[in-house]
C-alpha cells in the first residue's frame, strides 16, 4: 500500500462564482423557462468520483413547528450546487425528520432537496432514530422498491471506485437482541459483506458499538471483511475520526468517521468524499458550531468557544486507503 501514500489529488473541487451565479439563474428561471433550465442543467459537469455526505437534517414540516432547519439545509444545498464540478451523488446518513418522522417532515424535506435532483445529483437517503418507515415510504415510495430487506431502507450505492452499504437502524431492538438491525438485515449483511468484490464503505446512522450482527459486534465483521474501506455514520452531530479493531494482537484496523449535522446543533456543515489513486479522502465543509441553538443562546453559552470549534475544523480531512482484492 505504500505506493498510495502520496496521492496527487489534483485540483480540488471549488465553490466558484460562475457556478454560484448559474445556480441562482437556474433557480430564478425555473418558473418561467423550464426547457431552458433543463438544457442548462444538462450542461453541468458531474464528477463520478465525488460524493457528498450529509447527516442529521432534522426537518420539522408541521405548520406550528420549528422552521429553523429548512433554512440551514437550503444553505447546504446552495453550497453543494456551487461546486465545480458537481458531485455525482449525495448519501444521507439519517434523521431526515425533526423528532418522530411524520409525512409533513418528509414532504418538506423532499421539497428542500429537489434542487439537487434538478441538478442531476442522485439522492440516497438513509434512516436515523428520529425517522419512521411508513411516513417515509409514503413520501419516498421508491425506497420500498430498491431496498435489500423488505420493509426497511437498506440499499447499496455504486460510486465507481467504491460502493456504499447503507444500513437501517430502525429494524431491530437493542433491548431484546442487542442490535439496531433486524434479524433479516443482520443475516443479509453477514452473508454479503465478507464476499464483497469492491472497496466498500459500510454506513448507518449509529456508531458501530450500537450494532450487533449475528450475536457479534459489527466492528468484528468490519475488520474480518477484507474489502471494507471504512465505516461512516451520523447521530453525534460532530466531526470525529476513530478506528475499530479485533484485539490488541491484530494489526488490522478499520477507520471510522462521524459526520456533522447540517444545522441542528454541534458541528454544522457537510462533507465531500473523493476517490483517487487507491484512496478516498473526505473533506469537511464546516460553516458553524452551536449548542444547543444558535439564535438566542442560553445564558452561559461560550460563543467564543463555538467560534474556535468552527475555526479548528476548517480544512479537516479524513483519508481512507482502499483495499485491493
């Protein structure tokens, strides 16, 4: 693997004024010139090696509910649409809904996410602990057809040099079987993962320690599956790198990465994964930090610490080495 240590990543995808203005023009013209807008979208260049990673949107679609999050999500989408080139896809790591997943939440979320679809960016939405299957399937019925496990949101994404496996943490019961995954999902993963042919990122809303597979910790299955490149999750609303391993005698580790929230609390932002030269590098695009809320913060909130947390994460990256068969 030493030949992959010094990867020439080439030009970094940038937020450009040209693409920013194109995004504004596209949005402004959509209501009056849909055909022209479609032609403009067709001319946008997508990089098949670029994947945006989002987590913890927490949209509240109720009329009397909190409407703070839609604005933060729209800021994120605006930033994504100014990338040059555009990413080929967005992978979302759960908690699309604010609290207990209702139809209104998912309806508003779908409206907010539509500009990504209009720009030709594929969406892949996973489940979090604040989501709910039935309302989600009502608004996003396509996931009921694409899932690997009926009744759940379990899917794979072909991202060129790598694959993603998105698990559904709503199917199990940790109190009874020690896992957030249903038995059917555990069986599918335990059979498929060790035989995977491409470098693959295993993904879910929760960290590995919350998940058992066949009575064993998920971390054991990750380490023992040779094509696993890493594990990525949400839920904790913070940028955090770590790793899992079997024991202190085993040299193999699997890196893990926790993603920020798009704007609910904690680290605020999104991440961009790029594959090149046998590696996958995830770059953090953090624009803020607050806890628990930014507007009218509670007495005693350390606003300077919030600012420093944001500054310290500027330019942060996490690089994964892609395994070879």
